[in-house]
C-alpha cells in the first residue's frame, strides 16, 4: 500500500477490454469535494456521499446518514440529530431549527418546515401532518395529538388548549381558541363556527349540535341550552335565563324569546308562542288584517 499525504488527489482508472474505445471508471479521493459510496467516519464539507455512519458537518449531499447532521446539508435519510439549515427527506431523530424536512420521526424544536412529523413540535414550525404534541407558535395542517397554545392548524385530531386558530378539531377545545368546526367538547372563551359537542361557558358559536351550558352566544343550537345564554335559533330545550330569538322546543322559566314552537312553562317573556303555555308567561301576539281600510 502506498501512503499519500493529506490533500492529495488520487485518480483510479479501470480499462475495459470489451469496448473498442477506452472506458474509464474513476473515483476521486481527496481532502474536500469527495464522492463517496460508504463512509464510516466524519464528513466535513463539500462532499457527496451515499451512506455515512458518523457525523456530517456542513455543505454535504448525502443519501443515508447514521449520525449527527449539523448545518447546510442535503440528506435523504438521517438516523440522527439534524441541527440547522438542512434539507432532509426522512429524519429519525431530533430536528432543531431552520430545517426543511419531509418526514420526521422525532422532536422538531423551532423554525422548521416539515411535511410529516411523528413526534413533538415545539415552536415556530410549519408542518403539514403532525402525529404528536404541538406546543406553541406553529403552523400545521393536520395534527393527531395535543395542541397547547398559539398555533394555526387546519385539522386537529386531539386536544386544543388555548390561543389556537384551527379549522377542524376532533377533540376537546379548552379556552381562547378560534375554531371553524369542532367535533368534541368546547369549554370556555372560544370562538367556533360549528360545534358537534358540548359547549360549557363563555363561548361564541354559530352552530352547536349538542348541549350549551351557560354564558354562551350561539346562532343555531341543536340541543339543550341551560342558563344565561344568548341564542338566535334553538332546536331543543331551554331551561332558564336565556335570550333566544326562535325556539323549536320546550322553554322552562325566566327566558326572553321572540318565537317559540313548543311548550313554555312559567316566568317567560315571549313574542309569539304557537304551542302550550302554562302560567306566568307574558305573550305578545300581533295580527295584521288585509282590509281596504287600516285595522288597528
């Protein structure tokens, strides 16, 4: 074996006897700008490698890396930590900041653009599909896990806690969220368009297909409304202390309603009630006659 000093460029050529013209198979080996098939060691900068079983530092193009990838690399499959400024297809470990990854099976911390993440996403990331917890300040399309605060999400199949903007949620929404469609429990202080579940207190909802407890502003409710709510159209029972425009069900006591198509029990102020009235209810019925002269 001939030992060459560091920084030496070696050209290895093979002559083919099966062709009329010379055929060269050349492999370059040097200190930088290398093309390698399999590397069991550290790759520093400016290399093109197929399989690396150690650390890759910066400015490399690698297919499969079983080690640490620091910054400014383009890798296809990484089985190790990816720190910053990398473009990776599949990562099976931690992704820290400023990376563009397609599929990540691990934690994604901050400032990353990822397509599919099977792990925790902390802050400032743009992700398409997340199958774990998302903490704060992320923009995600589909999340199958818990959402904590300050996220913009399209579809969430998990719990949404506070300060999130979501389009469709298939689980519990706790407080301070803006959601379009919720298929689950909405607790307090939320703005929702359509809710297919229970709404507890202090929410602004357009359409609710379940129980509304107290202190809510809802447009259309297909379920029970308990006390202290402002609703436009209710297709269900109203208990006490509510202000409603149109009710298609039972109204119990202490409510202010415009039009009720059902039973009104006691202590209510209603405008039009085409149904049963029990006692202590004030009802205003107006009729207009189509005559030649005005009818007062």
